[in-house]
């Protein structure tokens, strides 16, 4: 029976266990080592296991997120533009306007219009001006700027107003006949509900006229599309006169004070000066 048992055992099938070669063992060890290093780096970068699984499961997830954020940003920008249009607020443009009295009529004319970045040529400065414009009211249309920022903003505005007289300055430098006049300007944002287009405006007025407005009666209006806007402009000029007198009491004649809301500027225009257009100052 022992012989039969041994013969039956020898007849059973045997399975050979394959042995890995040294090269394969080294390769497996190297692969596991790389996986461990990747795991450590992933943990150091702060990525959670779920984020890693998501990245493996959906490689396009970052692209989808970027496209979603871009689309939402574009929709928000479009909503703001449309909302500003319906509110009739166009604070991205700076209008330089000269107001005067001609033949007994109050007139206002646009000298030039620029984007806010062209006038203040700095995004931070532009944001300061736009914020001050939003804070302006119907009773106080002149932009209130801090003593630190006001002189810088007015200096930028000064350069734009000076460009109106660039040809006159060049003629004066060449010794040709010119007319010189002193003007005063302030940065305004008139907010009355009857104004059709609300803009940030650099309002320019001849200094000689500004000294007389306080004692003048309301003149008839010309060049205004709407009579209500002309009344608002006259009200703004009255406020400008008040600020002018106030600054004369607290600053020198150059208006160089840090809290000044108005700035003086001499404009030089081509032409022969008349007796009524001599330099004031």
C-alpha cells in the first residue's frame, strides 16, 4: 500500500512557482520608490487624496473650471456695462468743458474728451477718481480727494488742460502774438436726476468771470440741450465761486494748498491780445 501511495503522489500534477530575475526585482523596487516619492510631493503641495483622484478621473477639470470662471467674469462685466448705461453713468470718460458767458448767455462747450486712463494714466489714480465721482452728490458736485492724493490727481488733470493750449504755448515760445488768460478748473460729477449723461468733468472757467458770478443774476442759457442741465451748471458755477473764495482765504494765489479743490492755469491762445484780454494774476 505504501508503494501504491507513493505512486499516486508522484502522479499528481505539480505547479512550478516562477522566480523573478534580479533585474525585474530591481525594476519593481524602483517603481515603488518613484510612487512613494510622488506621494510625498503630492502631500507637500497640499493636494488632498480626493483632488488627486479627481485629477486622475477627469484630466479636463482645470480647463472646465477656467472656462467657467472666464464666462462668469464676462457676464458680470457685461451686466455692469448695461447697468451703467441704464443709470446713465459714464465714469470711464473724462470731459473737459469750458463754461463762459457770451453775449449775455451762459454757454458750455466741450474742448476734448478722453478715457479716464488717458487723463490720469494710472489704474490706481483712475479708481480714486471714480470712487470720488460715485461719492459726489447733487449738492456737492466737486470731487473730494484726500490731501495726499488731491495734488497728484489735479496735476494729472493740469497736463490735460494744458494740452488745449499747446499751439499757443509754442507760438509764445517763438515770440509770435498770443492772448494770455488765467482760468480755474475743478473736477466735477454733477448728479442731479435731470442730467441725461452723468460724466466726470473737468470744468474750466475764466478766473475773471469766476470772481463776478457770486454777484450776478442767473443768465439766460444757450448751447444746452435741456434747460434743466443749464440750471444745474449755473448752480455748479455758484458752488465753484464759493470754493474759489474759500481757497483764496486759505492758500496763496497759486492754489497750491494740499486740500485745494480748484486749480489755476494760464492758457495761451494764438492771436493778438486785446485790452480786455491782458494777463490776470
